[in-house]
C-alpha cells in the first residue's frame, strides 16, 4: 500500500511538471531553448553563439550538438524536449539509487526509487531546468553512469565523464578523483574525451570557441550578471559581498584551490569506503562551488548529497537530509526570516550546503559501528535542536504562506460572517458587540487589549516551547506535535472557510480598536490588507495557542498559582480577541476544537510509535545475523524453546519492574518535581541512547568497496 502511494506520488509530480510546462504559453516556457533555436537565435547565426540579445550560455561543444534542433518545429520540439528531460530526470533517480552503498535489498531499492524521483521532481534545479529548457540534467546523468562503469569498464566510464565535462567544464574535477582511486585509464580517457570534444567544437566554431574560452574565460560573464542571487558559486558570493577586481580574483583562486583539493581528498576516501554516490555528490558540490557560475539548473549535485549519513543517534540522522532537502526545494524566504542579519545566509543557502557537503560534514564511514545501526534516540531524549529549528522555521513559513494565499473573496468571507452572526444570534451568544464597545470607550482597556493582541500570540508559546525543550524534553515532543497538528487544522479552516472578522463586517457596528477605521466601501482596506489575509479568522489560533499553553502548564506543574495563570491566559485571550473585534465567540470555539484534536492526534501518534518500537520485544523473530550477534538473547530463546518457563517469568518480572520505574518517573515529572523528573528522564534517555543491543554489523557482512583493487 505504501509502495503504491509512493509511486502514485512520483507519477503525479511528473505529470504535474509536464503539464505545467506544456500549458504555459509558448513565449513563456522553455525560454532559453526557444530563444536559442528561434528565428534570430544564436544556434541559427553561424559562428556567433555568444553575440546578440539571446546569447548562448553553454559551451561551444553544446552549441554544436544542439544546432540541429534549430530546424525543428517549435511545438514539436517543446513536447519532445519536455518528455526527454523527464526521462533524463527519471534515469538520474534510478542510477542514484543504484549507486547507494551496499548491501541494498531489493525492497529498499523498490522504495528508494519513487522517493528519489519525487525529491528530484520538487527540487528547484529540476523545476528550473523544465522552465528554461536547459541541458543541465544530462551532465549529471553522464557522470553518474560513468562513475559506476569506471570500476569495471574504465574506458567507457571515462568517455561518459569526458562528454559531461565538454558540456560543463567544471566537471573535470572528477578526473583527479578517478586518478587517485586507481582508475587511471578512466581518468586519462575522460581527459582525452574532453579535449577531443572541445577541439572538435573549436574546428567547427572557431570564433565561438575563442569567445567562450578566452574572451569570457570559460563562460564567466555569460547570461545574467554573475552577482545575481541565482548564481550560487564562490565567484557569485564574493561579488555579492562587494569584492571586485584583483582582490576578488586572488581570493577566488585561493578558495577554489582549497575547496577543490579538500573535496577531492574526501571523495577519494568515500570511494575507497564503497560510497560511490556520496563521493560523486561531494565532488559535484565542489563543482558547484568552484564554477564561474552555478545557476539554479546546475545545482542538482547538492541534492544528491542527501546520501551522506551524519550522526550516531537516530534523531540526528534526519538533520542533514532534511536540511539539504529544504535548501533544494524551498526559496530562501522559507529558510531564514526576513532579518538583515540573516540576509547573507538566505542569499547563499545553496552554496553553504554545497561547501558543507564538499568540505565539512563528517559523513560516517561504512566501517563505523553506527553505520546501519544508529543509537536509538528514545522517546524521552531531547530532539536535535538544529532539526527542531529548521522545522519550526519552515512550519512558520508554511503558516504565513497558507494564511496569505488562502481564498480571500470578500463576498464569500462576508457571507460566512453573516452565517456566524446569525448562528450566534440564534444561540443568544452574540456578546462581541458589548465587549467591543466596552473596550473602544475605555481608553486603558483599549490600549491593554491592543498590546495584548499583538504581543502575546507568538511570545508565550515560543517561550513555553523553549522551556519544555530545555527542562522537560520528554513532554516537549508531545506538546510540539500537538501544537503542530492544531496549527495544521487551523490552516485548513483558513483555506476552506474564509471568514470576515467582526471589524471588517459592513454595517455591523464593530470598531477596529487596533487599526482604526477601515474604508469598507473599497475592495482593499488600505495598508492593513498588505499585512496578511484578513479573512483567516476561523478558527481563532490566538485562542487555540493560548489553550495549548494552559494545557501544557497544567501538565507540567501542580502549583496552584501557576495553574491559575495558565487557566487565565486562554480566558483573557478570548476576551481580548472579541473586544478588539478580531474574532467571534464561535471562532474561539473553533480554536478549542483544533487544539483538542491536536492533542488527540499527538497522543495517537505517540501510541503508534510505542507499539511499533515494542513490536520486536513481543516475540517478533529476529534475523539469523541478529541472533548470532546477540548470544545472551539467543540463549534465552533457546532455554525457552526447550520448555523452560523460568526465563519467561524472569523476563516478565523485569519488564514489570521497568514499567513501574517508567510510571514513577512520569509521575515525578507530572508532580512538578523538576529535579527528580529530570533525573529520571535523563536516566531513561541515557539508556535509550546507548548502543543497540544487536551491536554493529560485522565487516564480513558488508560488501567490499567497489573501487578497491
């Protein structure tokens, strides 16, 4: 069932991408391809590839190969190019999975292929390639295939890598890796192929070759300005930092030498370790960094770096692949807040990921004890902080995106507002008018409500989450998950039930205490409309998040004063959102419902994980290798199998004692004893984070590195 869902997802993403390209007007799709092959395109103008308004940006060899396409009909060329690119992307995904370090079971391969295809389909490089009609996927595919063939068919692999270098010159960085791993025939063949293709292009297009290699210094300066944010090379980053002239050139050359040499050394080590895909990704990330220009369609190498494994705990293993996936699928605005201090990080996010993969990240060796058996994090351990910050940031971006892009039809939202007002009048709970007039005509109360509404909504939940993470890690997981589910349900409400708040209901008599009078006779309500979608009112997440805070406080302490403050917070928030005419009473009820559902979903997910985690302890048979590596447990099973039941009774007694200890620890935490609760949680976390009882796999169980001679 899961496998079918993964393949359906991959197919749906592929169909969506192809449809998006083919349904776009011809003058807006495959813009680079059609500008090159058009009536006044450079591929039709003889030797003048790099002149004119639509100058070619590829190598002379690429121009020589693509020139026959200039005589094809535009409509047919667009269809063939789109589906051809789709096949190339699919081939990259399949070959990448094929290059995963062994042993890889057939089941793993079958599941990994649709996941890889889905990641490729949603990545920015692939989307940009489809939009522009570029050829950047082809060099990646040629290198990966040649990379795999170089171990057995050195010449064939070298030819493919040489062809890729003729299309993207920085790919020659793969040749030293081949040389230093003993594949010198492949390295020499690759270098010879690159030179032969370049010389052939020089013979056919001498002026274009001179312009590309000499005048533009291997393509530097072609296309958009090199300091554009889309250029994620070291050259582009230095230009964006304000460096120009000889200083920039000297610093760039020094950085290129340092990055390239370090990346080659690391790639050689991973090749000898049998991690061919990771070695290719490390080298490819260096290619992105050292290239004169690395536009979005040329950054696919960075996505392949998800193959690297970092961290000894299961919770830490997710940080690197999640980081790379987010960087390669989302815009910079989704990764970092719009704060000047973080501007450079957002502008150079892809370059940062490429440099980390090429030079910094301590990817695990296949001989490491935790290579395929990481230490379990356990439900009571503290989650990885970097992963939490990434998910929180992206979650907030998704919240802002959905809230800002939800349907905002004024007539629909006001119609829903009439429904809410009519229902409240029928139920005799329409108290918003009275509260709003009370606040509007009481100066200190109006100022307090306005300050409260704009300040505490984010401040209190974030502070409480931070305290939970530091002091009560076991409870942080449940609370964070509950808040996430509640917010997700709230976003669904914003999308499917746009609702005009009381302050935006015409002739309803409400007063906007925070933003002043609004001209409701116009479609837009002044500067207020530019802030966010004003029709995201049902449910009230102000009330929902405040109720979440109250529930967490009640769970964490038995102190009567703190519990009283916790109970007061949602009650006061409900009063404020109605007094400021931002929500109806039924909005508050909606906030209560989504938080209740959020906690229920979080507990259900926790119980499901617990059942999954405890399944092997309930008698699930282990593999022969696990039995061989666990002599004590194997002996216990042998005793039981011979008819003795003392072992079962002993195991049952130990499980009962562990269960009682866990309940005591939980009770201590719920009772407000921070010291005792933290100590108990720390003890359980330490045990859960210890080495797996099954131990690391033996070296004999692993396949030998594919490139060792």
